[in-house]
């Protein structure tokens, strides 16, 4: 299981699934999931910001649950399904949350947006028709410095509606 | 004259929307340049010291380390930069002036090695006594943050005074002496941090005569100029590329990290990426803390007769944009009020703390807060309704408040009454709740120099080349709308090319709410040049007079009904499969831009707050924001700017303050520095005043900063009405309010006893 | 930036304990990592070996014994699992309620109860709450197993009674009876709370008198602690006339609070807030009888 | 162009060091294969093993299951796009659809996290082929009842000269061109001497050391492609049509290219890269091996039947030509090559009677397309070789024969086209002098000459440029010319420096990037210096006008007293730097002046009819030694002369000519892509021989003629292609002169020469 890499740093071989695609990689235990996604797989949608699990810019879903990829060891993702923002759209077809964020101008600089959308997805998976207060509570962990949140709440509410109507 | 607008004024979806919701939008931090090494910065642990020696040999010998940069590597360049005052070295030279100042930097093959190498650099410091706040800096015999006069320092700079601005009119001291009522108050505004979510990041390549930087910069051309000057390059040799920027708010104005990254890349002989952490971004720039003393005289009729203002702004260890912030503060402290006798002095003061620079509405939140809270205090003392008292003193549209200034271009009173109505002013409030109002004006726009190129391609789609930075404010969308309108094209057929000094023409800066207005005109002019060529091409193809043609949705129609698509006209003109029509647009100073400012950015705010007497906790229940925008080119984007500015204002009103102890920043991280969160959102209402009063295309004015200004005074005065206590220092933390309440109760007890 | 380390994946508590025993100061147990990795990133602590406890299946168990009313929470059970577990929500609603307010959803998905207690960050919620349950902490190390009352577990800021090689295998809570209600109140404007107060209020059969009350105060000082003197003032008092004793108890609790000045506020302010929130938490618990 | 003007030139005409020089000698130069896009996937292409087959089915399921594989694409997965591309006909699919038409045709492609995974996936793709009869030679393709390579043809409508495509219904002929003057047949009858030959020209490969590289990335509905292409804008157009995305959302970037020679004209792997990137949802790189480049494109092999009639005293009378060009499985620019062969096989001579017809023929072989000077090497191999034979038949010195018939300056090549704009006799004399023509060769050696002519600049040409003068008085030139080694960045910088009175060091030239440079048709047909250069020159003149206007206001002086030089304006003893003028104009030390310049064929005055922008003219002479026992040919001396109009940078012009000549020695002596039974036999550099250092003739000169007669800036014309035309006829003529053996098929391999010697001996 443990091996010495060329750099004489310990590595661990792991298999994981990212956006539906299996990967087997030798990772250093010190590597974060964010490092793996951004530097190894080139999936730069998840962003590094606060680095202390407060801002949520690095949010990805692991087995459906949001985690802070900045403080989540890549090693922990072994055997798990990771969903990043790049895997949310179905080809060119946007997820209802993505479409709602566009329709409601729910982002400006866009740096928080991938994490915000994935957090909102986890919320809607858990509570399909949340109240505004439930959204505020859930998204309290995702900072947006540009929008003032109002349009984000509107977008999440609208997406919930779209998704509910799609599922009848 | 009302134009029939097809694209401007519509809620067009953002051009960057798809990329941003799918995670494909690339920011500087996402870039990988082949062969790129990773940089890390060693920072001073102490606020002020002489650097006796740096031993980097152990770091240099580490496998994987490519280069270690110290001041010794800067001898062949001019290592200093700064707006106006060039006092900041790209890395400390001989002396450190604040805890966190870069002292050395490492480039290594991977980030972990770079980080580890920092620990092997030994620096011997001879600590010196620092000056850590305004009082210490201004005290007699205080140590000087800059012992030698930096290049570009203004003549009045002396001691720790970096810059002094004065606005004067009449004889204010005499007027004060003769005033029916005089008031004096002191207001204190904290150091706050922008927290743009993407910390500063640069990838620099300088392994030959050419220098290329990819950077999260708001002003690529000013960065280019600095790099060219510092590293002895011609402008054409320096390329500054600005990908999407993850928030700016002024933190990425002017030159920041770029010179260090270039120096490191030069030493390394290969591209180097330097991406700061949030903790390091906190050590890079901040908003000026301020102390403002206002003495105001009012006559028997409740009219302002005199105002003497003194503002001290803590600019930290380096001037950065402090002089301009200070000049702005000196004017803004006067508010939108008519006052015959004024004197306003503002001082930028050096301290051994993180340098302060631009931050959304530079100099205004600090001073407008002071001005507006005092207006309420005066109204209260005179027994006047604050709305009426303000209305009595607000300047009228067309009135110049100071000599040589642009006359007011908005109806300040009407807006005030509109926000008052929006929050139910005059109607009874619930117990422990109160309402407050404020109005702020800022002289916006910076220097009006911009250029644009518009290319109409052979398939009839168009590209706009201009160098505004897309910070999230939506500038590319708005400029595409202006171009689509001018070219009579559907907006989907217009693209805006990302800023890159190699291919997008000169723009002075992205800030001060200038882009929509100034760059919008350059884009419009470039489109007109294209349109004239297109008319000729179509006229030849259709055999009709150019003047008789009708342009609509990418097609040109002759009076006889025959039509030609733009692309066909372009191809017919060139007689081949390709070709393109190119238009240029310039905006330069003078003419319509005189006198300054370019326009007035006006924001009004009204708040309803509830206070918890026992804890001092303030809750903003409702907030109404109103901005004067001329015309909203894209209403949802304009609202979004306002909402964001208002919420950001709530941050410095309620929570935000950088805290120092013994010269060390205590809360430079997001665990301890609190910014507004989703559940802080009040019932927020934004309004836009659109009366086509701006100097830009279709009467547009810049916006996006004005809404931050009224928040603190509106909330502070609402709080005062909720609990009877005026707090003159921000932020309104529970403890601070609780202490004020306790003090008030104690005074009541004394007076009652 | 995390420095290089090795990760070990023991399959038993004994093996985990032995690993930490072997590597000594170079090793640490690793559960959720939400706190540990932050301090490791900052370089405040450096370990060359992390011993992953989540590879030990038994530590992830969450068992409820209806007969004894005992809830045994395995050391690697996450905050989120507690927040959402049906039995916890039904039988220990206050636990789910408090957990819902811990940090943010991402931290709760990863952070473990064992990690939280062992890290002993002063500005944490679960420890304060568990004090009012008289919870017990199970520790297993190279020298055997032992049980420590939670009141004796926290010994200082970031310090506990746990020996370096001991694994927190579980924390045990006993269900309150039908006459007990809990309330927990936290306060602050920062990411971590400024103050947390937990109250467990047990009334007599008629719900008129205070049969028992357990009050714990957290965050204001280095460790969360019960306030026995304050509890004593309330115990036995009639609920309808609790205001006076409550006021005195709040005063006593405040005087006993080991509050410190920090970014969250001055000690003076925190002491005052202890009073305010003790009153509010007590009233909230009492209100739950209605 | 007077001597006076010449002496006033400061930068133009000087052998300035290349602006990309330092980067290239230090290894810093970033080629397209050095571009790395984060998250970029690697790709592999599965190619058809058969020259012609129906695809019954492709099973990619096992390939898709390989870990790391992000996308597996076949022709069946191209829904929602128009999967065919091509500059003449849209006949070439990104991946074979239902049918393969040549051995090596891409059938499936894989994008994976690394090349190993991609290879592994490739091995797991199963293709069920139903082999079909193939036509792999011209004879097979032209035989009655031959299987048709394409049943239906869709013209691309891209270029004006390719709008009038003339396929022959029911045959494999995709285009034919016939040009006549007088009456060819009767002309031959009247001629006193008639020679008749059939010449063949082989398929040759460009062998760019950097093979095809295309990287594609989709950002939503925006596409960015980095490609080693000579034609960023036409590639953009092709992508726009394939993917249905407007031009402004497509960005094509052409970093430095490691060799092109026509190979990288128009779309090649860009559409496939873009389709793969879309399918994979990630950036992908298609990097084709040098070996697989042989399965991508060759020069057109040709068979040319030629008859030339003359009078006894050496006056040319008539020429009748039938030429067949094998364009392979896809037309590419084949129709245009056929047109060139028809146009150029007559040479720059006075004729009374002409009847020339050329055919582009589909076969089941690797597609043939653009290659340096396309059409001219084939046509003039035949035409010049036949003149050499005619000279021998008439007993007239081949140089003299040509001098009697060459068109003089100002004489029309074709009544409808631009007259000849250079001094061909002078070029010919210079070349002959270069090998010591006036003295007889040593025994065992022989000499040959050839003249080259080519209509330069491309049929319809459009270029635009922007020149930006920055606030410090330095400038950036925006122009789409691609730097593949020929030096346009240096040349454009020189033109701008000269025009603006700036030092060359103060000028940079932007990398071609359709987002950052205005439209340019492409870097081919020797058009950049003359035509894109004209756009640059005009853009610089536009800046100059603005500067003069600002200076006039600044000095308050009449316009005619203001001069610009050395980065400053002067008037009546006063001086202001450009930086000062810009600061004065904008009211701040920032801002820039933007100049705009365009060139397009349609603007040319009616006095210059016809499509040719300028004539590329050259002549060469060779001296060879033939080993009679082995047939080995050694080129002992080679002299080339080229008309540059005005060499903006003489050193670079010479280098172009030398490079072309040596490249031409390749197809003269060794190079041939051998295809047997439809299978490429010698793909890759082990079996395919290109010229090496020791192939350089011991005496080797390239002379430039400059009389300022070009249409470009300062009288420049394009160079760089004509030099490849003359080696084959000159060397073959020299071989015949040395041995009496005439070889009509290239390359002149030892065996072929040995056989010819045997035949000559036998005869």
C-alpha cells in the first residue's frame, strides 16, 4: 500500500471516480483533493480561497455530500464518487441550478459559483423545496463577496421549482 | 430624446455566464504555463526592523529549488513602485516596515518544496520601535516609517505624513464662531479587508527581453507601465494578460504582486507562478482606517454655514493609492451639501502596518459615514426631522458645490425621499427597532482615457477589443450590449475579447465606476467607424446610397427592399472568403469631461434595524438602496452591483475590522475575519434612478460603488433611533453596542439619580 | 501547505494505538481532520505519521440501547451523521439540533465527534452540550481501556486527559427522562462561537419544581465547564419562581467563568453574556415543557 | 526606386537579426507542441488498414472501459455537426463515416488522461471492415468503370477561384482545367521540331520536424484552438461551419511552428481535436507522429504528357500538355493544384499556340495537398526538362534557347494577367554564371539550367493589420502572418520601424491569434511580406498620419515642416518624442495610437488585370557528376537566382531561397512516398530520405535580384517558393548533359539513373 516515490515522499495508490470517470493514481498523503482535482486532473472549477473551510469556494460533492476539497485529503476520496462542477452539466445541457444562476444573474466574479452551485445541489438533494431560511442556513457556509446573496437565493428557489416540476 | 433601444436596457444574460456556472471560467490561479515553477514568499515576522543579513544558501541548495530572490538581486533594476509616491520595494531592501512584508522569495519545482525552502532562509533582524497607529505615528518624535524621502513624495510630506489634501472655501473659522449652533464629533472607521475570493495571483515569464505576466490585475496597462519602468523594458516588450478576476473591489488596483513575480521569474529563468493565500492577501492591501473630526456650524434656520473637517487616514507602511484616497476623502467628507464656508484637511499617515490602497469608493465610506451620522446628530439636536434637515441643505441639480467642480447631475432630495418611503419613514416602528437614512455622493470616474477596437467578421459577428477587467461587475456584457446596439446586431453575435495588452488597446484602469461610461463611449465610437465602412460596402453591393440604408439585426436594407447580411457585405467588399471591417474608438480628456469629476455617483440608503439590548447585537431587518445610474444598460447586473455593494457595506458596518496587536495582524484569515454571509441578508430592496443624466452612451453613468456609502450611516442612525445611543466607531459589534448602551444607561442613572 | 507525511491504515484500535506508541511525537491520530489539517497546514504542528482511525470499522458505529437509554457514539461518527440520524433526532433531539449548527455543512460532513472532543478547541459546541449529559468518554490505549467522565476529559485549551496513544473509541450519552428538557444557545458573529451555554432541566413529576439542572458554559474560557454553584442555586426551586434564583445563578456562573480577552470580545463582555445566555437557555429549556 | 530612396532606408534592406533569434537559440521559443493546457488529454487515432472498405460496424465498448479514457469517437458519433471539411470540396470527414477511402484514414479517435491509456483503448477498438476494390494508381482511377472514390461532391464555396469546380461526372476526376491559345495541335504540326515526353513526379512528403499539433478547448460555446496552422483564419471559418459557432466565439492561435511547407495549410486535425474535446468535456491535444504525417498529406504525384514544338533556330511555337494530378482520397487543394499545373506548365516564354489541360483525380491514396510552390514543381519539372531536351535536339545551348524565348519585363504571361515584373534573362544569366557556365565542365560532369515562374500571393488575398504606438513610443504590430521559420515577424517589424522612424528594438509583432490580430488569409503562396506587409505598411502609415497631426497641433506648425525620425517629431528646431506627443494628445501619460491597414485583391487597379499579385521568378543552374557504374548523382555546384523586388531582409530572403533549393534537391534525388496496393511503404524517417547536411553541394549560391518591382512595401515581392522549382529540371538536365541519359521520372535515384544509363547505352 505505501510506497516511496521518486521524490522519496510517501505515496498511496488510490482509485476514485471523478464525474463518472474512474481514475487510479498514486497520491501523496499530503495532497488535498483540491490539489488532485486541479493539478492532476486539470479540473480547475473548484477554487482555492480561504483554505480554512469557511468560504466554500472549493466545495465538491463526495458520495453526494459537500466537502471542502482544500482540507480534504485526496486519500480520503479512495473508492468514492467525486462530483465537481465540471461534471454537473449533462454535456451541453446545463443543470437547472446552473441555468437558474444564469437567469437570475446570481454571480458576478464567479469565483464562488462552482462551490455555491454544488452546495445548492446538495441542499436540493436533501430538501427539494427549501424555504428561504433553509437556503440561508445551508448556504451560510458559502461566501459570496460580490452579489450580496439575494440573487443567489432567488436562483436556488427557482431551480428548486424547476426541478420539482420536472419530477412531477 | 428617448432613443428606441433594442439591446441596451435589457436583461441580457451575462456573456461569462455559461463558463462561470460550469467551472470553465479561467482565473489567473487556474493557469498553467509550461515549465512554470512555483513561488513562495518569506515575510517579515516583525513590524519594523533593519535587515542585518539574509542567508539563503541552505534554501538554494535544496533539490527542486530553482531560485531564491532577495534584495541583492535587485541592483540592476528600479525596485520601487507606487502611485504618485514610489516608496514600495518589490521585496524589502535593508529594512522591513510591516509584519508580513516580503523579505525573500523562492521559486521551486513544486509548491511544497518552495514552502519548505522558505524555512531554510535565515534572516537576521535588528528590531526597531514601530509606529502602529495614527496616534503613535503623529506623536512628536515618532519614528519615521520612511526615514528617507521616497521618489515622488509631495512637498508637504513630513514626518509620517505621506500626503495632505485640502479643500477650502470662505472663512470657516469665522463662520463657525458666528453660527447659531456648532457641533463637533469624532468618528473612527476601521481597517477592513476586501476579501476578494481569488487572492492575488500572478504567473510571470521574464526569461528574455520580453516580460509576460498573467495577473489578477484591475489595471493591466498601469501594471505594464510599472513593469516596463522598473525592469527597463519598452512597453511593447511587456505583456499583461488578465484572465477572469475573482473579485477586485480595489484590492487588485495598480501594481501589487507583479514586480515580485517578474523579479523571481527573471532570476529563475523560467515562468513562475506566485499565488497568495488569503492570509497573505490580508498582508498585501486593505482599506484605510480613518479618524474624522467634524466641526459644523448651523444657522437658526437649520442651514449649514460652516464646516471644518480633519481626516486622518492610516495608509500603512506604503502609500499605494493613499494620496488619491486622501484627496477623495477631503472632498467626500463634505457630503452632498451646500455650505458656504468649508475647510477640509485630509492626511495620509504612514504606520508600520499593512499598506492601504483602493477599496470600492475610495475615501468615501469613511467620510460619508462621519458626515451623515453628524447630519443626524445635528437634526436631532435641533429637533428637526433628518429628512427635512438634509433636504434643506442638499445641493440642487445643476448646482456646483465647490468652485471648479462639475455641477450636481442628480436630484439628491428626490432620491432621499424615495428611500425614506421605501423603509416606511414616518410610520411607527416596532419597539427596539429604528430607521435611518443616508445619502452619499462620490466624484467618480478616474482619468477618461480609453480606446477600443471593434472587428466585424466575415460571418457578420463582431468582436470588441478593449481592456476593461472583468471583475464580475459584468463589464463585458454591458460593453457587448453597447456594441450590439451601435452595430444593430443581436448581442449573441458580439464577443468581447479578454484583456491582454498584447491585443486589446489602451485603457487606463478598471475602477471608480468608469468602464461603462468611459469605455462604453470608446466602444461606441469604434462601432460607428465600422458602421460607416459597412454602409459603404453595402451601398456598393446593393447599388444604393449609403445614407439611405437601414441597419437591423445584422442585415442592411436598401429603400427598394433589397437586403444584404453583414457577412455578405463584408465578403463582397473583400472579394474573398474572409476579411473584416475594423473600427477604432478613442476617449481622451478635456471636452465633455471638464470640469471634474466625470460624473457624480450618488447612492441613497435606508435601513431598519433591531437591537438586542442585552447583547448589543444589531440585526438589519430591512435595507433599501437606491442608485443614480443614468440608464441601466443591463438592469439585473446593475441591481446586482448595488446589492453586492450594500451587503459589503454591511460588513464594515457590523463585523469587519482587521485587528492588530503589538504590530501583528491578529485575524488575517476567514475563521477570525467575518464577512457577510447568506443568513445576514436583510430584506433588501434596490432601486435605480434612470434619467439619462450620465455622460456615457445613451446617458449612462457608472455605478457599483455608490451603494456602499450610505450603509454604515443609515444603520448607525437607525440603531440610534432604536436604542437612543449613537456609536461613533465602526464596526457595530455586539460588544461595542453593548458598551454604548451600558454607558448610556449609566448616564441615565446618574442623571436620574 | 501540508508537509509530507505518511498515512497508516490500521484495522484495529490496538494497532492504531501501537502505531502512535511507536512513532511518539511524530505521529497523531487522524479522524475527520477538519481541525488537525488546518494547524498542520499552518505548520503549527508537524507529524510525519498520521494514523487513520476511520479504517477501523468499529469506531464508526452509532448504537442506541433502548433498555438503558444509552447512546454510544463511535469516535469517527461525523457531525453530519449525528445531525441526521433518526434515533438521535428522536431520542436526543438536542444533539441533532446542536450538531446542525456546528460550523458549516462541509465541516459537519467530514468532522468527527471523536476528533472534535480530542482536539479540544475551546470554541466548540459538542463538549459543552455533552457536559450536561454527564457523558462518558471511552479511551483505549496501549495500556488498556478506561472510561473518563467528560467533566474530567477537558483539561485545558487543546488539552485533554487522553494519553497520546489513546484512541477515543466512543462517547456515551444517557437519554434524559420524560421530565428533562435541553436547550443550547450560542452567540457570536465569527465563524467560531463566542459563547455556548447548555442547560438540561429536569422537573419533578408535576413539572412545578426544578428537580435537577445541569448547566455548562463553553467558549468563553479555555475549557467548557459545568457551573455547579449556579446549578445548586436553582435545584429545588419552584419553576414559577425561578427568576430570582436564575438571576443569582447567572451571576454566580458569570463570576465563575474563566473568561479571557480575545478576538471574540473582552472577558468583561463575555462574562455579561454568560449571564444573558444562561437566563435565555434556562428559559428556553423550560419553555420546552409547554 | 532610385538610389536616393535606397540610401534613406534605415531598417528595410538591412540584414537585421531575426526577432525570434534569441528565443530560438536559447530554447525558450514556444512551439505549438510546447503548449500545455491544464487538464489536456492526450489522443490517439485509429487508422484504416485498408485503402477502401465499407465499415460494417465499430465496437468501442471495451475501449471506453479503459481507465483514464474520456472519449472514444467514431464517424457515427458526429451528430449535430457538419462533419465534412475541405477547401475545394467538403469531402473529408473528421473520421471515416461508413467508408474508408485510404490506408491510414482516421477511423476512430481516443482521448484519455495519458497516451498509454489512449493506446490501450485504441487496441480495444474493433472495426468490422468489408473490403472494397480500390483504385490506387492514376491508371486504375481513370480506367473506364473504375470504382468511384466519391459518388457525390459538395463544393465548399470557399474561394472565388474554387467556385467554378469542374468535375467530370461519373469519373474520379474532381476538377479539370483547360487553357488554350491559338491552336495547339496545328501549332505542333507547323513546328519544325517537336519533342514529346511523359514525365512523372512522385508523391513527396513535407517532413516538418514538428508534425501536426492541434489543441482544442471548449469554454462553453467558445472554442479555442492552438494549432500549428498556416491559416488561422480559414481554420476558424472551417471550424465555424463544422460546429455552427460564429467566428467571434472561435479563437485560433498559431504559436511558433516547427516547419510547415504547405502541409499545414487549411484545416487538418483541428476539427477532430475540437470534436474530441467536446466529447471528452476537456481540452485535448492531437499530436500526430511524423510517421503518421505520411498518412495525412503528400504533394500531388503527377503524370504529365507534354509535346513542344519549335523552329529549328530555337523559337518556341507550340506546347500541348495533358497533366494528371493524383489528389488522393480527398481533394484538399487538388483542384487548385491542377489549375496551377495548367497555368505554369507553359513557362515564362513567348508562345503562339497552347493547349494545356490538367486533371485532378481522386484515388484511394493519402490525400495530396499544398506543398511549397504547389503545381509549379510538377509543371516545370516537365516544361523545363522538355526545354533541356529540345535544346539538345536543336544543338542549342539550353541557356541560349531560353534567352531567345523568355518573356521580358512588362511582357504578358497571359493576356489577362499581370505582366512579368522582373528580369528573367538577368536571373538566368546570373544562375548560369554561378556554376561557371562560360567555361566547359570537367570531364564526367554535366550542367543543366532551369527557369522558374510562379504566380505569387494567392488568387484572392486579404490581409489586415493594426499597429499600436504605445505611450513610451514603442509599437506592437498585429498581423496574422504565421511564423514557421520564414521570418515574417522580423520583416513586419522592419516595415513598421522604417515607416514610423523607430528603432527595430522598439517593435514587437503579436503572435497570430484570431482574437488578437485582424483578418489575414494565411501564410502561403509567398504572400506575407508583399501582401500582409502592405497591410502593415498602411497601418503604420495611418499611425504616422495621426502622429503628424498631433505634432502639428503640438508645435502649432504647418504639417509640411514636421518630420518624424528616431522616435521623435521635429519642427523648426523643436523636438518632441512620440511619448510626449501621446501624453499631450490624451492628457495623461497613457493612451496609444492605433493604425489600421488593409490589403485586398479587389482593390487593385484595373490596369493590373488577372489574379496574380506578383510573379515569383527564379533561375538555377546545376553541375553534377554521375557515377556511371552505380548511377549515383552528386550535385557538385548549384546556383540559384531569385527576384525579390526589394528584399526587406536580404539575409532572410537568401535563406528562403537556399532552403527551397535544398528541399527541391530532396524530391530531385531521393524523396518519394512509395504506395503499393494502396499501402504506404515508407512512412517515417527510417525509410524516407530527406536531404542531409552532407547533401549540400560544395558550391552553393543564392543571388537576390532587387529592382523594386514588387507590389509590396518598398517594392517588395514574395520569395521562398520558387527556389524549389528549379532543382529537378536543372539537375536532370545536368545528368543528361553529363551522360546522355534522360530521366523523366523523379527522383533520380541511383537505380533509376543506372537503368537510364543502361537504356542509353543500349539505344
